[in-house]
């Protein structure tokens, strides 16, 4: 299976998965970007679209794509989308080719945000996580609570270590700059930032990442560790923070970070 991050807008990725000339698209905010890709490749048929949440930069291309291809759309049961779709939620599975996509509820960025995970044969697993987990960071809490987002991230972090993390935005370098402010002595983080700078210098995407990497470098997956807790306590001016308060203060620190 071929996995492709298709650039859209300033920093979005629409993820495409190809198998035997069939295409699955994830969060197509820009319909033209997908249709142009299909035309250039020739003979590809978009038949399935997965949506993680309702924001326009993830759903703006749905109507155009459904009209042009007749693709079946799956999206979060608790959120409204601009096209008819099959609502999905935690515990459900979506069959596509040889894959069974597991739906995972990950509220926080939005109230009904979902993620999709599958294990292709002879390849590393794939996670489409929308705006919940970014490489080196996580999404802003527009509709959910810190407790919800912490739980969502920890559930994603518990997936197999070799899972390919397919985030919806190229935010990696700015996220890593913040991560280094939190953990300046993290050797894995320092090495990963250098690697990502090299990729960007070659106009290559920093994604997909892997869960193994994110566990080692992402402060939002490491908020229970003493090093991160101590850094957050310094920012908050309070050492007596429980895990949810620590996470909330970490997210607030990121919100203010320049």
C-alpha cells in the first residue's frame, strides 16, 4: 500500500492510501488537490473518505469529491459534516480492501474527534489522528477539556510503537522548538529536531512520524514524567500539580509560546 501526504493550503496534509488502484482519502479540506492527484496518477478510483472532525480545513472538499467520485464518507458520530455520511464511534470497524480500520474516540480538540488505526500486512500500522496528536505536539482544546485530551493522547500512545503517525498538519518544527524549551536536555529530541530540519531543507515532509519517536520527544505524551512536570511547575509557579493540571498548564504554555 502506498501512503502519501498530499499538501493542501498552507500546512495541511490530506492523507491518501492506495491499494490496487483504489484510493482512501483522509480529511480532504481541498477537493481539487485530491482530484488533480487522481488525474495525474491515472486510473485511480477514490472510493472511501475518512473524516476525523468537523473543521472546514478537513471537510471543505467533501461535497466536490462525493459529487465527482461517489466516494463513501465516514465521520464522527457526534459531529456534523457537510455531506451525508456513515457515523462512526469508538469500537466500530471500517472495512477497506484488506484492512479493518478501528475507530478510536479522541475528544479534546473537538468534542467528537475520532482517529482511525489499521495494520496493513507486512507494513507498519497506520494511525490517522487528525488534529489530536501532532509530531512534537497536540491540538488546541477548542471544545474539549484537558482531562479528555490527556486521556485521548494516552490512548493513542498505547498503540504499537511502530505505528505510523499521520497528522493533518506540518507543524513539526515549531512544535519541536517548544518541546526543547520544555526538555532542553532530551537527546532524542535534539537529534529528531536536527533530522526534521534536514527533511525540510530538502522540501520533504516530516511525517509520518512513529509512536516510538513521539513517546521519546513529544512533551504532551510525556507530561507525567518528572522532567516535564518540573518544567511545567516552573512555568506555572506551582509544584503541586496533579497530572491533569500539569497537562493543562503545558498546553497553556504552548498557547503562549513565541
